[in-house]
């Protein structure tokens, strides 16, 4: 359509400007020409937390927040969760197409051949306190991987990038399992490449003295589905960090460690752990109204609720609720689910939540399943980070080949002091320091 333009009148100068509209957006740099005098820098946009700013163009994941739609490379999440293995979805996210049987067989073989870690990295992990939070161990160990693969810094070489992608996807469950075993003072279990991705992870977590670990197929499938649901989610906080750190051409291990740090935050991936602590604190259904009252007074947040994009039910939460019932058939019902269901029922009928379009997100029910499967709450975000590594890497490699790519370096609106003369130390009077 030829009227895909925006005409702006600057009332300071009565000048008008016409800028092109591109896929529902305008280029912020097109505003720079709008000046109020020769030495004016030109207009910028001010958008803290990027509430209304596209940082990139991406073909990986599509979200419709109003309709609660999530698609990976165009395929609805519901169908992928129903019919695919996790590594099949990983292939789709990274390559843009679902693999043929041969491609999938080769991909499975390649990833499962890169599950071992250097023996020195185990010594590194042994250096953590016994009660070190698994996310801190994971973040530190992934960063340490960059010292074992110095070739990874060659990020301009496609073959080199792919080798690091396979290494990170293969090794993430191993590092996560070793963080868990270290916590319990148990010996590390070597990966078993004959097992699928989830069963191998369970093997390294829970194998004892039996010659070969046999995973419960229902729990293994549930883990694969949960991994699929957590694999990518367009430009969320940790993925934005992956893109920003990657834009400086840091190696993918250091970049992934930064993304892990962002995911750990309780407002992001750390929420699944906080949901369990919240449900423990509430304790029983009769205490839900008092808790909801605290939330409405702004004293607490209903963890696992709300989302920057979804203003409808998070489609992943809907699937996770179904998976929970399947897991409980094996593990027995986790009573926390009844508190969570009642909390959801009450919240979704309360004006405070309805008006703010707050619905359960991916973190609301996932921890209840993880706990039923035997994971401790401080491992829940690790279970988010393992699959999200695929999304981070898919977005990282897309950023590196983007013709628009430049190092991420936002501008600012300066609100500090104007130029002033230096005051020698001997002439500075006593004054109340304004703490930042
Ligand atoms: C993930 O971005 C992604 O895609 C993330 C993710 C992914 O897959 O990568 O989906 C994973 O991080 C899910 C979100 C997990 N976090 C939580 O569950 C923590 C609880 N949720 C909130 O902190 C919050 O909803 C956020 C952080 C998720 C979103 O915050 P926004 O978009 O900045 O919204 P906001 O804080 O400005 O809230 C708008 C209003 C406010 O009320 P008013 O000031 O208008 O009165 O809604 C209220 C907020 O107080 N609100 C909540 C609330 N979330 C928002 N009130 C109570 N409980 C909450 N959980």
C-alpha cells in the first residue's frame, strides 16, 4: 500500500516530516532528522524496558499476546508439544524447518556425542559450596566452558558457530545434572548417548548403582514436552541479553552465561521457584483470600501470573496443566496443584486481575510438576535454562547474520548536572552526600 507513511509536524518549527511505516513500525533513526535548530542532535525515542520497541527482526518465534498464540517457525506450540521430540523442535528452531528422519537421526547422534564435559570442569564444579544455588553453578560452569574452547571466539565462521551450538545443547543437561549431584554429594554419572535427551538427563540425575538407568517413560515424555514449551519465546529478557552480549562478538559460552544470569531473576525464569515458595507460604485454600488481598494492596505479587506480551492465557500454561495430571498418575498428586487451581480460579474472577489482564504464565504450574518429579525448587530455573539454551542460540545465530546487526548501544536522556567548575578537596565544605 503506497500510503504506508507517517507524517509528523514539529510544532516547535512548523516543519513536517514523512517517514515510511515498515511492518507496523517506524525506524527510530528516521526521527533523528527532526531538529529544533542547527546544533540540535535530533529526536530520539524514550522507551525504558522497551515496552514498545522492536529490537530486531526475527523469523523464529511468533507470539500474539491478545489471542494467546505461540508458534515456533510457524508451527503452533500445541502441535509441536503433542508430536515432536525436544531435539526435533531444537532442529526446527535452529534451522527453520522440521527435520526429515535422516536429518533427525544425524542431529540426535551429533548432539548426544557432545554431552561429555572435560574432567577439569568437574574439578571446577567441585569448588562450589555444597549448598551453592544450581543456577550459580550452571552460570559459572557455562562461562568456564569458554576457556576450554578458545576456538569459539571465531564467531564469524559458520562451521565454528555450529560446533559451539551443538556443544552447548549437548552439555547443558550434563552441567545441570552435575550441579544437582554436587549438591547431594553424589558422584557424577557419565552421559549415556544411547538414551534420548530427557532420559539421558534423568540418567545423570538419578542413576544410583544399577548397571543401566531406565527412565520412567511417562516422566521422560513430560520432561520433553516441558523442554519444548520452554525452548524459545521471542525477545524475552534473557534472549535480549543473549543478543546484546552477542552483538559485541563475545564467544557463545560467555554470551550464554549472561543469558543464564538474566533468566535467574525472579521476574523472569526465577519465577517458577518463587511460585512454589508462594504456594508453601499460602499453605491451604482457606488462606488464599488473605493473600490475594495483599496482592491487590500492592504488597505482594502473584508469582507465575502476568506477562509483558500475553494479555490472555499463556498457551504453555494450558499444556502444562494437562502434563501435570499425566505426571501425577506416576508420582501421585502434588497437593500444591489444588492450591494453585483455587488461586487461579479466584484470581481470574477478581476485577484486579481481570482489569490488568493477568493470567497464569508458563511458570505458574511448571514448578508443581518438577517438585512431583523429585526436583527441589532451586533446580526449577535450571530446568528452564536447559531448553531455553536452544532459543538463545537460535536467536544469537540469527542476530550474527542479520544485515542490520551492530553492537547494541542504546542512547540516554541526560538529566544530570550541567557543566560546573572543579572544586579542590581543601575547599569542599561539609555536605550531606546524596546516596544513589
Ligand atoms: C517469564 O517475556 C517473556 O516471554 C518471559 C517468559 C519467557 O518464556 O521467556 O514468558 C518467561 O519470565 C514469565 C513471567 C514470569 N514472572 C512472573 O511470574 C513474576 C510475576 N509477574 C510480574 O512480575 C509481571 O507480570 C511481569 C514481570 C511478568 C510482567 O511485568 P510488566 O509487563 O512490566 O507489567 P507491570 O509490572 O507493569 O504490571 C502491570 C500492572 C501493575 O499494576 P498497576 O501498577 O497498573 O496497578 O499489573 C500488575 C502490576 O502491579 N501486575 C501484577 C503482577 N504482574 C503485574 N500484580 C500482581 N501480581 C503480578 N504477578
